[in-house]
C-alpha cells in the first residue's frame, strides 16, 4: 500500500527529506492564481536539472544537523505525487455561496467562478504535469443543505460531468466517488474501465456503522473477482485511522495524522510484543512536547511515565535515530530549549511519525477482501 503524506506548505518539508522515494500529496486549492508553492517549485527545479543525481534522502541525524527545522531540507524528485484538486475546500465555498444566495449548493457549480476554477486547474496540470504522477477530478461532495430535484444536478452527476470536462481537455484525472453515492455510480466508473478510482467523504460527519456498511458494499463490488482481489486500484482520501487503513485492500491512502499529531506535541508509538515493535495494532499516542500541558499530569507524558513504559518509548525513538532533545526550566517556570529533538521541536515529532507510518506501510500485505469481515490486509512481522 502507498501512503501519500499530505500537509500544508509550511509544515510539509519533513517528508521530502526522505528523498526520491517520497510519496506526497499537495493541493491545488492553495496554489490557484499563484502558481506552484515554494515546496512544489523546488521539486520542479530538481526535475529540470540537467544530469541530475539521484537523492536517496537524509538520515534523521543528517536532517537534524543540516536543517534542524526542516525549512531548508534538500529535496528529491518524489517517487509519486498525487495532486489533490482542492474539491473539499471548493465544497465549503459552495456552502457559503448557497447560504448567501439562499439556493442549493449545486448552483455554485454553474457559476463563472467555478468554471474559471476548473479551467485554471486544467491549465495548471498541463503546465506542471512533469511534477505530477496522478491528479484528482474536481469532484463534488454530497450536498447537505438540500437535495436537487433535477437529477443532473446531484453531486455525483456533477462529479461525472466535471470528469468528462477535464477529459475533453486532454487530461486523465482520477475519478472520485463519495460515501453516500449510490453503488450504480461506482459500477458506472468500473464499466468505463477506469484503472484507478478514489473514495472520498470518508472522514467527515460519517457515523461509524454507516461508514463500515458503505465500505463493505463498495469493496464487495470492487472485489467481485474470482480471487476477491480488487479489480481496480483504489485510493482512500483522508483514511488515516488504523482500522480504515488495514481492513480494506487499498492501493493507496493519504495521511495528515503524521503531521497533526506532531504539531499537537505527540508521537505515534507502535506496541511492543516479545521484544519487538509490532504493527498489527493501532499505535498509541504519547505526548512528548515540553510545552504540553500533559507534562504536569503523572503518567500522561513521556517525562513522567514509570520507568518501564518510558524505556519502551525511548527505545522506539532511539531506533528512529532522532534525539529526545534537551531543555531546562528556569526559576519562573519557563521552559528553555537547549537542543532540538522529539520533545523540543515539532518538526522532529512530525518526522518521527512519518517514519512510523513508513514502517507500518512496509508491514502491510494485501489480502483478498471478505465481505463484512474487513480482511483487506494482513501483516508481515
């Protein structure tokens, strides 16, 4: 399984430090009318270099020594780059438009504003296609305010329209199907022969039972093959929870939890069993930042755990090659940082979480899908 690492431009340099094997997801929404953001531009510059040497990435120690905040980390040419069209952000604009004009969200997708966006997205892809591996359709998420009477204005009908509009412009976007779309929508894309599709709307305002039911039925269709393996590649937008990642036979997912957890002062730690770190259970979240309020609660922070638990976590961090970091508390109770590390610098926590996901990814092995049991992946320990 491929994990595309996604984050906003100011915090997404850690994943680039792993070099040409990096798998990333950037979003057009934040580049519209501006051109490539600094991070994407650096990648394009690497691509355009004559006689460019491969970049295998930096070790954690090299990364910390050369670029302690990852702001100027050397970059390679990512192995894979899945470009997000910004549809979710565009959908929020549609909701604002509907409230301001007292109309249905679908009317936004007929405005000049929307068509200008789609045209600009198509032009952007054509100009910078050398830096992209895959790119998503400008899909339309299910409407929440009201449902259209006109069947050609449903969210999935508009997604189909946009898919075909981009194809008319010579592009091959990845189609996106959403939770709550009828199964006939999925079957239509499969009948058209699309070799890679994405499932969206899986993480926001969806009840667990509803999500699981829809996923089971969806993969029942996708895996309607003699060996119960997927008939096409499937990407899961925003599928970052352990259960969602491991119970269905994804080709790829994208994750922001690696960077969000680090930003909130936490690292993700796998469980240890029989002397080894294992990845067949959801990793647990451990507050480690010296600025975390959990530091004042016994048993809730790396610095105030019992010796056995702390040793396990420090062993995991040490295995990643990232230091703990040093600091002291002055007479007024202020934390004074002395050196960068897991506890003192957010980018180091983000990097640690990325490396955890990389190890998880390496342990996953695709298995045939069994209806209602979610046996999408097994583990190689």
